[in-house]
C-alpha cells in the first residue's frame, strides 16, 4: 500500500535504534498515529487514515499476522494509511521457515531501513 508518496517502512535494528529512528520520523508521518506493540496480544488496530506503527512486528503471532494481512488485502488502495514497523529480530529467516507470512512481510518491507546492530542480511 502506497499513499500519495508515503511508503511503508520496516525499521530493522536494536530496540533503542528503532526507537530513536521513530522519534526522528514522527514529524513526517501521516497523522493520526496508531501505535501497536506486538507483545500485547491484543487486536491490531485497523485505521482508515494516518500511520500505523507496529513495534516488534516479528513477534506477531500467526493470528495477528493473518488479521493484519486480511486488513491489507481488504483495504487495498482505498485507505490513507502508512505503516511503519520495527523489528529487532531477524524477520527474513522467520519468513523462510514459515513462522511469518511472506505476503505480510512483503507488504511491510516496501522501504527497509537497517539500523546499526540489526545483524540481518537478505541474500
């Protein structure tokens, strides 16, 4: 999903590095901000506008991944939503093992920013 030049971002790095980058990006993100921490286990917000920030997206369980992918598929280009997700875990390897949905990964990983200490490389 790309909205008026606003791409989805995947920030890869240590929790402190991704937090710093999010702080720096905040003035440039579409408002309102909807924030979600994957470890909460609650339903993922499905906004119709603004920016959805998904912290530690690699920790989403399969149920939450499926909900999020369904939202992406249903909303298609109609919504004015940008998605910024973060991970400190090697997410691509979880895609390879099937623990993270490949379709969801490719929707989140439109623009990837590797921050210091990420330790993950795509082959």
